[in-house]
C-alpha cells in the first residue's frame, strides 16, 4: 500500500511525461527505511566523484569552515552511533512537542552541534597522553 502511494505521488507530480513508464516501475518505490540499490549507487557515485576530483592536498580541506566535517570524519564510527541515538531522541522530542518545521530545524542544528562537539572532545582525548599506560623501558645506549 505504501509503495503504491509513493508511485502515485511521483506520477502525479508531472514527471511521468519525462520518465518512461517501465523506469517508474523500476525506480519506485524507493523506501528510505531500507538500503535501496539506487540509494547505494547514489552514495557510491558521490564517493567516486569526490575521490576523483578533490585532491588530498586541497587547501580548502584544511580551512576552518570544514574543520567540523573533518573532525566528524576522523571519528566516524562513534559519531555514527551518536547520530543514531540522537535521531531517536529527536524523533521522541518532536513527537512530544508536536514540532513544526521551525522545531525540526532547531533539533537538527542542535544534533549537528552535539556531534561536532563530541568529535572535538574525542580528538582532544586522543591527544592526551595516557598516564596509566605502563612505561616502556628506555633503549640501551650504545657507546
């Protein structure tokens, strides 16, 4: 039932004149709750484009504006796990207050700031030397 609504909504938008009927049946229904093949291909295509056209030593990658993204990328697994938790918390919060678009924008911005803050803290904790680690014996000096 849900898939038919998605297909009908896509056809009703006027795109049916531009897209062949057989392709509409192949593409739709794309469901966001599943890892659909077209979503995976889209992600992989973006990854290929970035790897191909953005060099590793591009100066903008060291800019202050992109630093939060770099921090989140350096801690991708913990930030992903935090994002999953925050998405459930945000959904619960928005259901409780019956949030409108403004509330959704505020919750999204708060989630982004929390994830960037946690990524920054994880980088700071990684930089602190471990005072509880056993000391390595000094290498003997040769005369």
